[in-house]
C-alpha cells in the first residue's frame, strides 16, 4: 500500500457539500441501508468501499435519487445538498440529477454519435443558444475527460464504436458536459483494463478541482490512490468514515481493519 | 399386406431394434456403462433407426413410383391418339380406377370369385349389372379396353403390394441385423444418431425453402402463359380493369394497385400511431400488473378471424362513416369505401405493432435509460431521444410486417371497400385491391386457359414482388442499425 502516498491528501476545503442524516433504504422487505450519517466535502474525492451488497451503491444512488426509478425502493432520512433536502417534495428529481451527475459501472453510451452523446445533456437542459456554444461545451468536456485527442477527428462516429476505456471516458465527458456540482461514479473502472483505469483515475483527480466526486469501488488500491476521504460500509452500516490515509493505516473499527487486511469481504 | 399393417410391423421392428441394440451394448460392456463410447440409449436409437429408416424410405419411394408405372402400363391398352391430351388421359384413368375398385369390392362381397374377377370379360355378360349388385354404380356400360385395363391394373397393384411388403420387411430385418452386429462397446453410436438428427433438421429447413421455390415457379410459369396471351404493356400501363369472359377484356393493373396502396396507406395511418403509442405506454409507463392484463387483451384482437372484422366494417364502420362524413361533406353515398376498409385493417394491425414494438422497447437495456436519467433527462426526453432511436430497427421491422399484412388482406376489403376497381382520390369511394381480384377471377367454374383467369397469377406475382420488396427493405434497415447498442 505504498502507492497511497501518491495523491496529495490536503483537502482544500472543509465545507460540506452533501450532508446525510439518518438515511435508511428498504428494497421491499430488505433493509439495505441502516441509519447512515455522513458529510461529503466539496472539491474532494470520497471513496465508498466495502464488500458486495454492503449498501455503498445504494447510498450512491440515493444522492441523485436514482432509486426513484426502482419501484420497490423506499428511502427515509435526510440528505442535504448545499443545505437543501433533496427528498423534499418541492425538489424535482430531474433538476437534481442535472446538478448531480452520474457515471455507471458499465460504459453505457447512447446509440448516437460521439458529439451527440456529449451534447445530449446540454441540449435537454437548454444550456446553449447556438451551435458554436454547443461545440465549445462538447470540446471542453471531451478535453476534461481526456478523450479529445482520440475523438476530435471522428465526432460523428457512433459512440458505441469506441473501445471500452474510451466509452467510459465518453460517459464521463457526457456527465461533466452538464456542469454538475457533484459527480457520482459507480465502480467506473470495473469494466476497464489497467491502462484505461489509470487514465480514468488520473482524470478523477483532475475533476476534483471543479466538482465534489464520490466514487464507489471494489479496489482498495484504487480508493487509496484517488480519494482523500474514505467511507467503509458493511452490511448496510456505515462503519467508519474519515481521512483515507487514516482509514487504511490506522482504522479504529475492527471490521474496517479486517476488511482492509482481507479477512472479511 | 396393406401399408398400415407394414408400418405397424416396422414400428414393432424399430422397438425391437431399440431394445436389442441397447441390451447388446450394455452386455458388451459387462454392465459397466462407463466403458461404452456412447450412452446406452444411443445404441438403442441406432438400432431403431437402422431398422426403420431405410425401410421407410424404400416404402415412400415405392408408393410414389407404383402408380406411375401402373398408369403407363394401363395406358398401353388404349390407342395412342385417344390419350394424347391431359384431360382425356385423366378421364380414362378415372374410369379404369373405378372399374378396378368395383372388381375389388365385388370380390370382397362374394359376388365374384377371385378367378372370375380376373377372367371376366364383356362378352360373357354386363359388368355394369354385376357391379351394380354390390353397390358400385357405373355411369355407362364398360368397354372391353377399360375392363382389360382395369384387370391389368388390379394385377399390377396386387403383385406390386406383395413385392413392396417383401422389400420393406427385408430391408428392415437387414438393418436390424446390421445394427445388432456392429453394436459393441467401442461402436460410435452417438455420432451416427446425431448425423441422422442433423439430416432430419436439414430436411425440415429445406421443405420451407422448396415450397417457396415451388410456389414462385408455378406462379412464374402461369404468369408467362398469361403474358403470352395478353400484352404486358396493357397489363402494367392500362388504367382500366374490366374483365369479361366473352373476350375484349381490359386487364389494367393500375386501379387494383392504387386501391391496394391506398387502403394500406390508410390502415398504416391508423395502426402505426395507435400501435406505437400503445407500445410506449405499455413498456415505459404501465405498471407490471396493468401490463400483464392489458397486453393479452390487446393481443386478443389478433385472434379474431378477419371475416368477423369484415362484418364489423360492413355493418358498423361503413354506414357510420357514410352518415357522419361522406354525405355531409358531399363526398359520396357509398357505405363501402377505402376509409372503411383502411380503418378496420388498421385496427386489426394495432396489436401486431404494439405487441412487437413493446417487446423491442423492453429489450433496450435499462443502462441506456439510467444513463439518460443520470444526466437529468425527463422520462419523455429519455423515451424520445434514447429509447426510441435504440429500438428503431425493430420498430421499423414491426411496421413493415404490419404493412405486408395490410397489403395481403382480402376479406375485410371485400366487405368494407367493395369489389369495384376504380382509380380515384376520394377516400369515401368504393375501391378494391389486388387480392380481392385474384379471388374473384378464380372463383366459380373456370378453366385455366383464358387471360381472364390467368391474370390472377400475374396479379399474384405482382403482390409477391411488392411484399418481397418490403421484406428486403425491412431486412436492410434492421441489419444496418442492429448492432448499435450492443
């Protein structure tokens, strides 16, 4: 675990972007998430780790109300983004999701051209007045996602024709094109090879400058490499949350220690 | 031995082959089936196949060839010029067969002995009377040639049946003996059986193709006969359709083609939007429970016979359209109209489009929708801009399938749009389609030697080309866009 020292651990701000209090999630009769309290900081990469089925993805999907699309899911408790409860009746999940972007486990580009994939969000949110504006947004998003050099000559080719790693970076570009304030990533590298993974990780670190990034990962090395804060989930509980270096080197909870040293999982 | 009895014996032999083959294989492995090359049942199947298949093939070939041979022999009794034309030959053969059957019945009832039946002749008395006593009525007195021919055909059929039985049973027993001989623990029975299964699968796939080829060939030859009697320019370019069996027919395709396309267009204008909207509602908005109820209910429409739809068009839709639209708008007074047939065919096609499109929309991966929702798209934006484009190829396929059905529909057109061939733009006017005219040209007592009847084949060919073209377009579209989200 020497490589966890690569990333600079200084957090630029202590301002909480997302505050969760007493969050509970039920899928039908299954109690998937039990009383989670957490403060996620702005301009920080926060990693959620834990064994499969521990509720980390569930909690991630609560942050942009993607669980609304699952018929059997019930969410209670309070999640505040910039002090506003996102489960308040007045909040439109559609507007919320424009503010909280999401990248999925499997690359899922739309069956459209690369350009149209990136332009999709800005178009539906009416963010641009003319084609030139849109071109600019598409270019800057692709640049931020480190895809511009590979894609600039084939913007009209279908997004599904790219390689897996490129597709995932296209999905990241698509998510940042709507200029969200928070970016949620659900195991973004699980379908990628090591080189593509390295590219995406580098990208995540750069994205920290403009967004608060939350990443779910199964790879503890990855959590150690990219994040400043780590939360460990186990059986629906948030066991431990704190500075990444501390969690990995000096965990307070015996369960965290067991997981990190590979005894449970 | 009759064919049925032979088949029963073959079945028994096949069962014996199964039991013996399996038992012998197990015995050769001394009860330890792990040392067998194949599972014991494969040895059994091998025995059954060897006993039954060659014998069945021989039987089938024999049954096809025997009547041909008999007919050729029998026709030798008649002067060559009297059996020259197809029609005369058919008549004579029918006579011969009737008398031969009559003799069989007479022998069976005891009116004639076997020897008498073989040697009876027209000089010794009336055959007609003898056969009349056993209930076989003949239209006229039997001529000497017919009687001789009938006796010869009986003889041939009897000896044929005898040889057929011997051949079949010999083959079956030989196959059975062979299977038992080769069966031991190292024999590769599974490979043999699987090869036979493969042949069976290939045969099944060929039958559909050969049938299509046969239909096309027969339509093509009859169409060519039609075009040798009637100039093709007139058929394709003339604007009038007025067949008359006294001659001087005008057989122009245009009014029928126009009617077909017009009615299909109206029906697609009804079916496509309603079907697609239904599919979108079912796939994206309806709860699973509601969907489980609504979908089968819509599919019931597809099970209603089209003639019932025709009635609906005739008594309900037609008069309603006439009273509510055509007459007030001054567009005619006809109850049967393009609109009537088009709307009813459209309704018939709704479940086709909705059901297929619903399946296709459901097949679009959920990750595609999640990706769109994750970017803050609304449900309708997601459907319009992500789901439908991804489902497009399949939806187009469903629409073209429905179009093929609309073009081929006959019953509803007869009852809803009438049978008058007319070139008109007014949708409240009666018109008719190609299929309706095919039926009306071929029904009744007709002979296939005048352009008025043969035109049906040319019309059929045109229809076939149109639907084939539609299917090809559908295939191209589907192939072009198929891999997009995979």
